[in-house]
């Protein structure tokens, strides 16, 4: 690759190579406060599918140690999104050290709040807002659960804000913590929020999960307990590597089901969601 960038986030080091300078420059700005990485655990390549696509209607194809055949390329203007997607892909398909849960995680007092649900449930927005209210961001995309201990290890990548969440957070954080606005991506409008300096400085400090939430946006305010069977099924669906881990993955999931209280919350707006979280945490 003509251009390259290395960064460490939590327990993983990444090397991102690109046929173009622009995506690497965007990564350098977004991850300016993170440590570098000389010996990466995973490699991402942003490349042109055909040589002429470097200059003629440039389109970014995501490749690397792990990739998905047939993935549609993104326009060069969305090269930063392609890099972030490529980093997600390396962890989702290649990680065997941790049980991965598609979740947002925040911490307070050494205890972790794990929020998981379908896309659009609002977990990333809630994690971002909680991080402005005294919580430490542990992760947005993946909860890294250590099978032997049950601890959640930090993976504080920039939070991917989408559509209305962008406006909501723009008024709550310094402009310097917001990445470029990418309009009309496959995920809608996207803008990344960089975690605060404390979250990055403490990204080697794991936390024990204390509460598991299944949020749902767009319904009347409500709380309900979630039974062990439902929790187990939902978490298997939220994990990208549960089956690949085998028995350690089953044991790790079973520990969460047995030891971590779970609640489902419905909420019509973020103010209601924050109030529900505060009540449940108390």
C-alpha cells in the first residue's frame, strides 16, 4: 500500500494501508490521541478493484486479513467509513481471544453497563450521551468479554453517530471531538465522535459487567425483566464468534446469563432513556 497508518485500541493493534492518501489523513486526525502500533494484530487494505479506479471515479474496496467477498466498494469521499468498517471486520471475523458481543459499553465505579440490541435501538447514542455525564466509554461496536474472568475489556474506538444523533451530540461535545460528516453512506449520514482523553488513557482497565440492557427506541416508556432463556438467545444472536469459540464461548455466555441482571427498556426519546438508565443503575 502506498499510504499506511498504525494505531492501538485496547488490546488490538491495527495497520491500515490505502491506495489513497485521503483516508489515511482522516484516520490520523480521528485517532490523533491514540497510541501508535508497530506490530499490528490485524491489517486492513483500502484498495482500488481496478488500477484505473484510483483516479477515474475512485472507489474503495475493503480488504485485509479477513474480508467478505462481493462487498460493494464505497466512494473515496467515504474512505474513512471504509477504514472503520475494515477494522470492525478484522475483529468480527478474526478474534478468538474474547467473546464478542455487538454492544455499546460504559463504565462507572469499576462496573460496566452493557447495551445490546438491533441497529437503530439507540445503544450508540445512549453510550455517547452517558459518556458526557460522568461515565467512561469502554466500547461502541464490540463488547470484549474475557472468557476466563468475565471482565469486559475496553475497545474505545470512535463512536459512529448516525442521522439525528449527529445533531444531538454536536451540541453536547466540543467540535474538535467530531470527525468529518459523511452524507449518504449505506448507513445514512455518519459522523464519528472521539472518546474523551480519560477513556483513551484508561483503555487497559477492564470492568466487570453489572447490568445488561436491551434498549428499544420509538416505543412508550417501559421497563421489563428479561428471563435467562431470552437473554441467552439474544446474546448468541449478538455475538459474531460465539460458535467459533466453542465451549469457552458457551461458558462465558452462561456466566453473563447467571450473574448479570438484565432488563429491556423502551423509550420514546433520549431524555426518557437516560432517566431509565439512571433509575436502573441506582
